[in-house]
């Protein structure tokens, strides 16, 4: 199952996270995008929403798959 979480400010999408999970053993956050808004804490807010999501609280392993952005 894939879950998508997004964050909008002033009706503009500024970040999104996609979580691939089986709701029991693993949850992998595959994408986090916060283009042109680095340093504002948006990624941290989005990841907190993923980690605190009630459907993921019983998952044994949560991992983040990402690469370093430009800059």
C-alpha cells in the first residue's frame, strides 16, 4: 500500500512524501520534495506528520530513501 502526504502553503504544493508500507513490518518514505523552500523546516514538518501518522505507529521499521538535493 502506498500512502501520500502533502503540505500546502497558500494553496501551493511545497512538499510531498510517498510512503510504501505493509502496515506491519516496514514503511519506506520514498520521496520528500520541498523545492525552493529549503531551510524553512518544511521537510521536518512533513516527516513528523509521516512518523506520527496513526496507521504507521505499529510498523517495526521506518526508513527514508533519498538523495542529497542541490546546494
